[in-house]
């Protein structure tokens, strides 16, 4: 029997018309409002072409509670708890911002000890807020461990807040005239112990996430916010400084004795890519935690033996003189401003809040244009929005 072998050349392919028309179709994709990478009830409508994002439009308002109109129907003291619910990750900073605005309009100053206590709680809350930002950002990009590390350290800060005022998230601690409770020597010592424990942890974050090769690849040269764009959109806070602009109200327009402390203002320098990319914005927050710890050590050292009261005795129904005022403070996400108009009564006539996340979120479309779909969480996470103070 004769065997016949048949061979085929599988490497040869028929001729293909390379000039054939290839058509793609755009599609609208809803990211949110319930999505882990939107950091709250934020809906992003993405116009995509395959994996390419052509447009990203934020839709807000899912958490709107008429906070400003409520402020026009309450006494000045009664509005303090509502400021906690705006940026619920940095409630202490919001309390201080409102209190300073009312005190500026009423034309009185708080005792020096009260001003120092406000600095302490604001910087502790800044660290706690940045820890959430860092941990959640790593989670957005697939790194679970930094989230656990960040919340481990944040628990120490929340324990300190609970010891100071009895609350862990919404505090109402900084009130008009000072703060509700004084800080004991034991509390100050515990806070110093936390700083000793926390300082080397920041180096761990750098080794674990900041200089992780995969993390750098996911964030460097992505979502670049130029200096001019940051100014055009009125961006503030770590986002503005991440674009290389040295602007911090604690330095340029000090309040609450900030002029008495030595600290640096971290800015983005394009260390891993272009200036103003996602990595720069992230790393500015890491560096700010170091500077907040530096401020805390100075404040605690002076506060321990500082005389004076923690507040000015002010009646609950005190009347604010007629007039208007606008006061801005440097919150964890940028400049938080309160505008108050008074007609001389116990209730403000007009209240307006300027939330940093609201302005920072406006640049989303510019940053996400012509990026990949998988890069949207990296860009939105670098903005670090809190929807409570976006919607108000």
C-alpha cells in the first residue's frame, strides 16, 4: 500500500483588502452613581470609542441637602453640625472655617490657646483625610494592602478625636468662640506618642505604594493638569500644588496662628513624569502628611504649658452686627470658603459655601479626554472628591 502525505502551508494567507472601510461606533457608558471609584454618589457619563474615552461629563446632585438654605434658618451656633456633613472626612476643618467666618463678622478673637487647639485638630484631620485618600486611591488601582495600612493609622487619630470631643466622624468641636473642650496634658502626650509612631509609617507608604513600579506606571504622565488649566478652573489645594503652583492659605494668608509655625508647602515637580500628573497630585498629599506632623510637634510643644482658656463665653443667642464677610481656610482638599450676610439678628440673612471639591471636579472632562477607560478611576481618584461638599 502506498502512503500519500499531504502537506499544507498554514503560513500563507489569502490576500486581504487593506483599504476596506473599518467603522467604529461611539457608545455612552454610565460610571456610577453607585461605583467604588467615584468616591460617593457621583455619576460620570463617558462617551467612548472602544477603549478610548472621548468625553467625561460629571452629573452631580444626588446628595444635595440644601445646606446653605438651612443655614439661613438657624442660629450661628446651630449651623456648626451641618458643616461636619459637608466634607465628612475633614469635619474639623469645616467647623473651624465656619467659626472663623462668624468671628470675623462679629469682630472678636478667640484666646491664643483656643487658636492653637484649632491648629492641632485641623492638622490631625488633614492627616486622617489624606490617609483615606491614599488608601482608597491604591484600592482604585488594585492595591488592597495600602487601604488596610491607612485605616490602621487613621483609627489612632479617630481615638484621639473621640477622647477630645466624644465623636469619631462628625465632631462639632471647633465652635464659635473657640472649642467645646480643652485638651488635657494626657491627651497631648498621647498625640505625641502617635506622631512618634506615625513618622516611620509614611516611609512604609512610599515603599509600599508611592514608588511601586506598577503604581507609577498607572499614574505617571496621566491626567496632566497644567498650571494654566489649574488657574482657569480655580483649582485649589493639593490639586493646585500638584501642578507646581506654590499656594497655601496657611502660608500666604495665615489664620489661627499658622504664621507662628515652620513648615514647607509641597508642590509637584514631575518627579515620575510630567508636572501635574496623577502621581504628582498623589505624592503632594503624602508629603503634606509629613508637614502636618511637623506643625503638630511644634503646636503640642507650646500648647502643653500655654495659659489661657479654650474658648470665649458667648451666649447661644448672641447677635452678629449687620454686614457681610467672606472667609477662606485651607482644608484637606483645598480652599473652603464661607460667605455670610447679616442684618443684625441671631440668624444669618444669607449663607454661601465655596467647596473645594466642587471646583476641582469641574476639570474632570479635560483630564479624562482621550484617555483609556481603565484610566478613568486613576484620574478621578487623584482629584480626591467628597460628594457631601460638592452637592451640599
